C-alpha cells in the first residue's frame, strides 16, 4: 500500500524537477545582457558640502530645541494637571460634605405634613446652594491657573 502512494508521487515530483530543468536550459539560450556604461559622478564642490553640513547642523539644532521645548511643555502640563486634580478633589469633598449634611438634615426632620415638606425643601435648597458654591469656587480656581503654553511643533513634521 505504501508503494502505491509513494511511487506515483515520486514520479510526479521527478517530472516536475526535470521539466523545471528543461525550462531553465531554454531560458539560457537567450543572449546574455551586456553591461551598460557606468555613469560617472561629479565630485561635490566644497561650497555644496559646506551648505549640506550647515543644513544638517541647523536641523540638529532645531530638533534639540524642539526636545527642550517639548520637555518644558510636558512639565507645565503635568503641573497644571496636578493642580486641577487637587482642585477637583477639594470640589468632591465639598459636595460629599453637602450630601452628608443633607442626609443628616433629612434624618433630623421629625415633623409631619406640610411642615415636613417645607423642611425637606429647605434642606434640599441648602444642598443645591452648597453644590453651586463649590462649582463656582472650582471654576474660579481652575481659571486662575496659568494657561498651558502652546505645544511645540516638531521640525521633522512628526507630531
């Protein structure tokens, strides 16, 4: 059984290999290409070498300046984000305290009827006023922060 499968496969493989060899010989019958004349390069003048060196130096200097400006920008951005996170934490604390005060005020109400409804509305109004005051304080504190400088542009154009 093994011979029945292997022998035909070997015959097909042999035919493919021999056929490939024949086509390779047929391709060799074509004439070989001739070498084309080489193009001689003219040496660069000293002025063009100096100009190229100056351009490369200017590009390196611009890239170094970009990296310095980017580091300053990232530091300013991190400082601003830290200040904003502190302001937001203070805002969240103020809102949380107002929420606790509302909860305690609602638990302390012992009257019934219209007096209870009035007391609940007053407690909610105090809560809303406290949250509004916290928002105003937060927004004013964020507005008082120094503005973020403009992000520097990469001289290579890869932003």
